[in-house]
């Protein structure tokens, strides 16, 4: 739309037109005055008029052009203003707050308010603009005076305003808002309009109120926590006190003194003796009595206290929620009490006395929480009394209990109904059944197989020495166990004593197997020696020199075999008796392994190949050289013996930390996993019945284990992935100072041999 030119535009250009007209008239009149000839004057006048008209036409055209440019500029400016106003309205209407524009300082002259006002308080922009006093009417009555005063003060001081107040929305709903008001001024400082932003802060106010409520609750909880913590500390201190000593009388007296610190003005503890008589054990007061005496509880318990002990029911005077009727003053004799709690002491459902708390000051009466606290204290005191009495009873039976706890034989006590009443630690160790699983239960249910076994157990009527015993097997979680058991019957039931003979039985079986094996192992070379000797002694049978040498060699080999068997038996016996002496000296482990391998190759079967695998940087070993050689020879011969089909046997050594680890790996028969833990046992043989043609006394690996362990090492067995086994043992490496000392003390040839080996490896 093109704007219509205003009349003032023409008035503004009248003076230049008048000036131009005057100049034109002067230009025409001046020649007419100066010229005398009429014809000349007419000619000049005509030319002047024409010139004046031309000048007027030019000036008028320029004026029209200038006016047209001004009209276009005004039109463009008005369009830009409309666009800016449109953008401003779109911006403020999209904001989540109310934008309110009015004449400077006059809230009744609204010329714009954003539509958000209707969402905030339920009044439309038209209603807000139509009623000038609507803002003041909607102010909350409690905030109206304050807010209007702040608005007036801001208007007078011409300062921005920030305020928080409540508005009454349509329907009576209260809305918390925050107002920020400022005056918009022109470039020369003149006020143009006042701009107010109103934002809904209802959620923030609710959050602040909730925060204040939580803070108040926290302060209240903290106050209650301090009180509860004090009570917990009292319970803990009393519990620690009565639990720290079996002298319950002194502990209860100190516990009463703790109770009067903040819980009571008087604390009285009465305890029932074993005879049944109720005696006053402890009396404590919050403040010391005066020198001239004063009120105090009686020496004997009052009837009210006795009633609580007999009934077993706690009593609180006055009752929870009741007013005092004066009965509290008569509860503890002469004590003028405002409130009293009396709680029975009970343990294992037996009455042991009473705990009485009394308040005589101006404090509040006892409540349910105080009663619960008193009951907790009473329980702890009762436990202390009961524990002390039990302790005395236990001490009376301490000797018998110590014997049962430390005796090596298992003891089982059954009452007349067959229920287990005693099951000592030795019985637990033998059967792997804990006492908690059997005590108080019938033996037939708690002990597997007891019903059948009990029928064969001899039971006598008196514990005479030499009475019959029976050896029976029992099944446990650790496998089958053999026990020797007998019983004695008395008026209260039957007591059984048993001991574990499993290891003895295994040892006897192993000894029997060893005797059979040793007999077999000894019989074979003896038969060979005896046969060869008899052949050599025969006169009717002529032998040439070769035959005689063969029989003599047979006798020598079998004699050597006999010697090894006898040496194994003797060495095992010496190890058991502790008569084997070991010497620790540094020696070259690589040299030892090489010598053992070279010596074994001389008599190894052709199907067995011996290989050496020794690290170049192998340190010296600090152990007994002869005993280590014996272990190596035994393990290598064992590997060859268990490789009847031949194969490779690898012997080597390498450094491992502060030790030297030797290994012997074969590709023979191997050892089953379940037998690997037992191969180092005395008399144990992997092939006891020689089903695979492998003999032995069962002492070789036992001797190896004992020698290695006594030299400060360890030995173990590993299965190969494919076949065969690997025996490994570790011995401590020698420190450099010990090696140098050994080299200095060694003979010259030994040093030269070591140098030769070092040169050969390089």
C-alpha cells in the first residue's frame, strides 16, 4: 500500500517556488526598465518570459522528483517498521513469559500485552487492556501493599524493578510470578515506553517450599538422631560392660550408673538368686545424695517389683498416653517418682530379676521408646547374669570337657532314646560330621549306617580294661574310613569310644603288599644267582670259557640288582629314623645331568633314546651332590622302566627364579590322574599286580621325595599332552659367594673340567 502524501509536504516547498517566481519577475522587469524602444522591450520581455518559464519548468521538475523520492523513502521506512514490529510480536509471543508494554510509568495505559497472559492467569489480552486497574485487583492481598510500594519507588527513582509476588488467576487459583520491569528510552534519553516481563515461578516456589520442608525434617531427624545415637551408645556401653567380665555383680552396678546419665534419675536392679530369693543388687542415682541422707529405695525389693518378676510382664507408670495418678510415687518405696519403668530380667524363659528406672525431675514421662530401650538393657543384663551362672556350671565340668575336647578318640554319647548328646572334636575329625549336625538328633538319622553298625558293636556294662572292640567300615564325605569301636552302658544312656584305624589299615595293607613285592623282587635275582652258581658247580656239565663268563656276568648283574633293592630298603628305613646326613655344597648341575645321562646310555635298551636339554646359563646348586645324583638316576631309570615300548627320554635342567629345576620327560605308559597324588607314598606302586610287566618295591619315588624335601626343594609330577609323564624337582641355587668358595676349595682337575665344559658349550 502506497502512503498518501500529506498537505504539509506542499507547504514545506512554497518558499522556494515564491523565490523562483520573484527572481523570474525581476529578470523580466529589469530589461524593460532599461530599454527605451517599445519593440525592443517587447522582444526582450518575450525572451525573458520564455526563459523564466523554462527556468520555472526545470525547477518545478526537480522539486517534483525530490518529493517523489521522499514519498518512496517514507513508504520503504514504514514497511521496514512494520516488518520489525511483526518480528518483535512473533518473538515476544513465542517466549514462555508475559510481555507487557505501556506508557512510561502508567500501568493503566496498556498498548500491548502478549497472549501468554491468558495461559498464566486466565485473562485475555483484550480483557487486560480494557480494564486499567486489573493488575492491582489481581495482586494477592498479602502481597498487594508491598508490590505497589515497590512499583511506586521504582517509578520515582527511575530504576529497574525486580519483584516476586502472587497473582489471583481466574477461578481463584494462586500463581507465583517474577516481574522484571525497565523503561525503554530513545537515543536522546527520552522515555518511550515501559516494558515488563512476567514469568511463572510456581514450580520453583514449590521446590523451595519442599526444600524448606526437607531441611526442617532433616533438622528434626538430626535432633532425633542425636538422641537415638545417645541411646545406642548406652546400649553398646552396657553390652560391652556386661560382656567383658564374668563378675556380673560389679558389671551390673556399673551398668546402673550408666543408665542414670540420661535415661533415669534412679536405676535399681534386683536379681533372683538360685535359691529363688529376690535381692537388691544395684542402686544408682543421677546426682549424689546429700550427706544427711534423704530419700532412697528400700534394701528389699518392693511388692510391685516382685509382681513384675513373677508375672514376667513389663510395667510403665503412668501408662503410655495416660496422666499420672500418683501410683509412681509408691512404686519404689519412698522415692517420689513422676514416671517409672519396671522390666523383668529373663533368660531361657527363666525369671532372673527386674530392672527399674524412675524419673523424679521435671522431665517428660516415659514412653514406648523408653520402654523398648529398658527392655533391651534388661535383656543384656539378663544375659550377663545367665552367662555368669553358666560359666560357673561349665567350670565345674571343665576337666571332663577338656578331656573330651582333646582326647584323640571319638566319643559319642546317646541318651536312653538314642538321641546324640555328645559328639567331641575327635569324632568330627574322624567322620567329617560336624557336631551341630548330630547333637540333638537321633543317631540313626544323623549318622549314616549307624543302625546297621550298632548291632555289631559290643556294649559292656562297665568300663573294664580289655573289653572287646570291633573294627567296622563307615562311609564319610572323604571316602571309606575304618574305625575300632566299643560301648559302655550306664543309667543315662550309652557312651561309645572309637578311633580311626584307616591309616593303620592302609599301612598294614601297604606293608603286606611290600612284603609280597619285595619277596618277588628278591626271589627273581636270587633264583638267577642260585641257578648260575649251581650250573658252575656241576662237574658233569662242561662249560667253555665263554659260557663260564656268561654265567659269572649273570651272577654279577643279579647281585647288583639285589644290592639296589636292599639299599632302597635300608635307605627308606634310615629316612624314617632320621639317620640320613645331608651336606649342602655348591656343584655344577649341568655337569651332573650330563654324567647321569652318559652313564645311563651305557645300559639303556636300544629302543630308548636319551636326550639332554640343559640351559647354558644354569647356575650352581646348593645341595648334597651324591643325593641329587641318586634322585636323578632313580627318576631316569624309572622313566626307562615305564617305557617298555621304547621312546624318547629327555633329561634337562633350567633356572627358575632362585631355584634350579630338573625334569625327566618320557613317552612311556604314563600315570593316571587319580594316581598322581599317591605315587610318592611309601610302598605305593602304579602297577601293583605287574599287569604291564613293571616291577619295583614302591620305595623309589618315596625316597626321591624325602631326599628332595630334606634338601630344601620340592618334587612333583605332570602329565604330558600326548603320552608319558614328566617328573620335576627344584633345588635352591647357590649364591655367588658360595660358588666361589666351592671353586676355591675344589681340586685343580675339577676346575679344569668346568672350564672344559664351558668352552665346549660356547
